[in-house]
């Protein structure tokens, strides 16, 4: 379990960290921003596609053998990516690394559901929760460490020690299942083609849409149309296929449906908790990654203690996990209300209280929802559940990041126009409104104020996501109990 956890956390950190330092990488390769966006897009599309296929491949080739191979491949591509001679090879290597990295998170959930004994199963799920709470937030401090230290290649090479340790623990600890190559005779080839094609087109459209002006771009319009055709056909195929990649019938179980819905919406909250403070401190206060690091560490480091602590609390029959989730959502509500009061005078210290609320609230949401969702899943159904949960999680990570970025961009444009219209209405003469200020400095002040208002609006928008989560919590899930000992015949 620890080996798969190390490999999975390493893959998630690598993904997030590369996005954080993308501007530095572009400068080293002499690339423009438009070219650089394709590096992130290619990785994301490959990663989510691999999440769809990984559980089926793991069962076919055995989890132990498959996990060792994909961990080794992920490490190898990380070693050679900094040596890429040009843009094309860099993108190609990132696609290959994305396929290997995306294969790992589904294995973590599969291992937890299949191999852990009942009395520690919740602690295994709390380890999986670290990939949604600890991993994304520890990436910023690590990115700061390597970029400020001047060795940008370590952004890719720092994965090597933990990945190799993870592979060694997997080889030592996981049992070796036999090959089941006969599964290829019943393989869901149509579903794989439709699912991978639809997901890839949707990810590319979401990540490139704003830059290419959405439906005004023939490429984005074609990609969205392709996704709109492929994904419904994929779901229809999965419903009737005897050995599907997605077992959609699992959604008939209320708690499993609730778990997927909640996890997808939570990703927006978790992403914003680290992204908005970092963006504000970078754009408004001019901080470097090293200076924004404490805000991320305040969320990341407590997870190592809080996630198993929450698992210990809800591993009691008298504790109703729904109340724990509600308490976590309440903490997140207070954090968002506090963040909406953002002003130009805020510095890093002003975010600390908000980050502490996020640190406590996030595991109180993720760990119980995993218990609710997986409590209705039998061990043999683990690969199906893992494929669905992780694919939706990977897809909604892209959706959440795209939605947050586009929301802030559009609100910034709105506030900029409003501020400029207000200035124009107040000043109709030819003399300067601010005699001691140049047009350049005035434009910068307007840009800053529009950004601040946009960040504040983003916090308020997250309250709407929390409201939906609370509504779902009140109506959908049944009371879930922690794993119970097997009943003797």
C-alpha cells in the first residue's frame, strides 16, 4: 500500500509542479506562452485517458506487475524529459509520462479495496485522500525549492528516489496474480476508443478554449462536437457491454453516486484553496514561489496527520460520517467568506487563518465521502469503481481548473470595464484625473483592482459549490458505517 501511495503521490506532484513552473521551462526552451500551453494540455489528456484504462489493464496483467512497469516508465520519462532537444519531443515525452502517471491513482484505490483487512481499510482510503489534499499543495513548495535553487531539471528528476522506493515496495509487498490474457477476447475495444477519444477531445477543448476563443475557433468547435458524440456513445456502450471499463450500474447505489458527485465538486474547492492565494500574492504583491510557499504548506503538511485522524474518528459505529462532511463544508464556508473580504492591503500572513480552515476542512470532506462511496462496493468490483472515480476525478480537475481560470478572467474584464467607465464618467475634461500619475501606472492600478475584485468574486462563487454539496448531502446519501469484520459462516 505504501509503495503504491508513494508512486501515486509522486505522479500527482509532478503534474502540478510542472504547471507551476511552466513559465520557467518555457524561458529555458525559448518558447512562447501559446506553445507552452500544449505541454500541459498533452499531459492532462494522456493522464485522464490512462485513468480510464488502467484498472482493466492491471487486472489483466496483475496489479503487481503492471504497477512496477508503469512506475518504472514514469520514472524513465521523467529522467529524459529535461534532455528533450526541441518542443515536439518535449510534448511527446510528456504524453508518454502522462500515460504512465495517470495509470497510478486507480491502482491505489484498487489496492486499498482489495488487499487491506477490514479494520485498516479506512486508513488506506485516507491515504488515497492524500492524493487530493496533500499532493497538490506540496507541489508549490517543491517547485519553489528547485526553481529558486537554479536547477530546473530537478523539477523532473526529483521524482526518481520516491518512485524507485515505491516500485521496490510494490515488488516486495503486493502478491503476484497470474496473467489473465484471456480477457483480451472480451476486451471493450469500442468503449476504449470512444472513451479515450471523447475524453481527450474534451480535455483539449477545455484547456485551449479560452486561448482560442471557444466556438469562434474551428478546432475547439470540432473538438467539442466530437466529445459530444463520443462520450454519450461510450456510456451507452458501457451499459450493455459484458466486461465494461465503466460499470454504470454502480451508480444505482446512492452512496456511490453521492461519492462521485461530491468528489468532483470538491476538487474545485480544494484547487481554489491553494490557487487563489498563490495567484493573488504573485500577481498583486509580486511574490516569488518561495515566498508563497508557507500558504501551501499550511494546507499540505497537516494532511499527514489529519487524514488518518479523520479516518480514526469515523471508524466508530456511533459516528455518522455525514455530520463530519457537514462540519468540513462549514469550515470551507467560513474560509470562502473570509477570502471574499480580500483587499489590496492583504499580505501572506492574512491568508494563514483561511489556509488552516482549508487544512481541517478538506480531509473532513474527502475521507468520509470515500467511506460512503466504497462501503457499497464489493472487493471484486474495486477495479470498476476505481476506474469511474479516478477518471471523473481527473476530468473534473481539468474542468475545475478551467472554470476557475475562465471565471477570474471574465470577471477581471468586467471589473476593468466598470472601473474605466466610472473614471470616464467622473472626468470629462482634458486635464488629467490624477495629475501625478501616468497612463501606464493608472492602467496598472485598474488591472490590480480588477484582479482583486475577481479573486474576491471567485471565493463567493465557491459558496455556490458548497451550497450544492450541502444540498446533495441532505438528500442523497444513506447512513454509512465503517468496514465491519467478516461474518463467520
